[in-house]
C-alpha cells in the first residue's frame, strides 16, 4: 500500500532438548513471559512437541526477531523426533538439571549431556548448541558442576576428533592397499566417498558454546543473559 513501511521480519528456530525433569518448559516460559515458576507447583511434562513463538524488537534494529521455540518431551519415545525439525542454522538449547548431575561421573555426563551432543552432531553438525544448567537456586555447588561439565565436554570433543582421524587413516590405508584393477574400482569409489564424509564430519563440527548458562526458572537468575544470546 502507498505510504506503508515494509518491515522484513527475521526468524530463528530454537530446539530445546534435555531429559525429563530438566526444566525445559519452565525455561521457555521464563524466557518468553519473564515469569518465574512456583516451586510448590507440580512440574508439567511435555507430551510430544510444543511450539511457542516469541517476538522481540531488538534495540537499534528495525526488523523484529521471531523465535520459534520447539519444546521436546524428554521421554525416550520423543528422542527420535527432533532430527526431523533440526537444520544447520538452528540453535539447540540443552537443558541440564543441576540437582541430578553428578560430578566426576562419566555415566552421569553422558546421560545428561554427552548423548545429546553425539546425537545432534550425527544429524546436524552445523548447528549451535547452548548448554544451560537449570535449578541453580537449589544447587549449592553449581560452579563445581559447571567446571566438571566443561572438562567432560572438552574430553568428549578430543575423543571424537581422535576417532575421526583414526577412521580417516584406516580408510587411507585401505585405499592404498587396493590395486588399480577394474575389479576393485567400485570398492575404491566407495572408500573415497566414505573418506570424504569423514573429512566433512571432522571439519564441520557441532558448535557447542564455550559458556554454560546458569539459570533459575524460579527467581529468573541468568535468564536475561541467555535471552541476550538468543536474540543476538
């Protein structure tokens, strides 16, 4: 229409993952409504996938940002669903309940964090993951747990790199052992394609944010810092 101003709206998709009881739904409510959770209320559990749309006009920008936040239920049955919704340019929030995470326990790390990193890495290596530790208002040793998480994540990344390098070396050896005969040309093409995929996985990694966001869905501590990162 004549005289009207066209505003190009930016959109971003955010996938929220984590185990049942990690506080995913309460975290989304804290972000979008800026309201804390009543600690005396019974926790609600998401069934399937819930979507919330959060619009925010960022200071200094004419175009509003529209965040489509997908809240996935933490039950095992929903784990297989999120790869169908996740793209390379999406943001993944990984929610971890600070009360349930155990220090110096690899099983606890893999259960709460490691398995999610591996799954997202295998499906969408170009995505950005923001680790968020929740329920910090009732966890006195949260900083100790954050340090342990960082150490374990660094070790997981190091092991993953070594694994890929080992597989690439094994593939190179297999290629070297092949003869130049026509009978093995199909095998050579197969191995070359496999090596190419391994190199892509090595070079295009899941971007796990170096900062672990500490938040409380009750008193909203740390929510502003997480919101700033999402809206940036």
